[in-house]
């Protein structure tokens, strides 16, 4: 599995990872991130050949745990399998989002640090909207949300 960081290195580094079902959308999301001035750590996959989504969810968790990126974006066919894989690792809060409402609430209530998207479920325009909202929305760090996040471990 190869990875590389491209783009600005002065701002936030966002990691991206996908399986074969998500790699085309992952590339579109990567372009959006670079266009917005972020550095991007691309964990693959880099082509349409069939791969196993748990490998990429775990790669994301390892990259975040190692401090190679501050947040991440995962893509598979549904967003489900790859987010389950990532969420098995402590400190990862990956949220499958289908629209701007779920992307916004994943940040406000759940302090999600990984956006998971389903390339076979939503179109690229919706995915890009989810990305923009996810990155722009702060956590509502009120007492009740912080208490619940702490219980997630
Ligand atoms: C791959 O065919 C598909 O199962 C995968 O991308 C994902 O949707 C699994 O959750």
C-alpha cells in the first residue's frame, strides 16, 4: 500500500483513503481539498483493481494515530464497511454521511474526525457538499456533547 502527501504543508493535512468502489470519488474529493489549500495524504487505493476495504479503514486509523493527518475522508461503495474498519481503532470517530445535514451534525454532536462516504449511494456533487460542510463545521463543545464523546473512548 503506497501513500504520499501532496499540496500545501503549512495548513491542515487531510488523509484520504478508498477501496476500488470509491477511488474515483476519492480523487475528486482530493482535488477539492487541494483546491481549498489543504495538504492531502493519499493512502490509496490508486486504481480500479479490487481491494479489501478493511485495509484502507485501518490505514486511515493508523495515519491519524501517528499524527500524519488531523482528519480523514474514507470512501467505499456504501461508506459502511470502511467506516466500521476505521472505528475499530481508538480515537477514530468515522461518520457515514449522506447529505449536508448528516455531515454538519457529525461534526457538531459527534466531533467526527473522519467523513465516510458511499460512492454507490450518493453522487459526486453531494459528496463534495458533505466534504465542505464537514471541514467547515466546528464541534459544539458544550457539556453534554463532550461528556458523550468521552464515553466513546
Ligand atoms: C465492494 O464491493 C463493497 O462491498 C465495498 O465498497 C463497501 O460498500 C463495503 O461496505
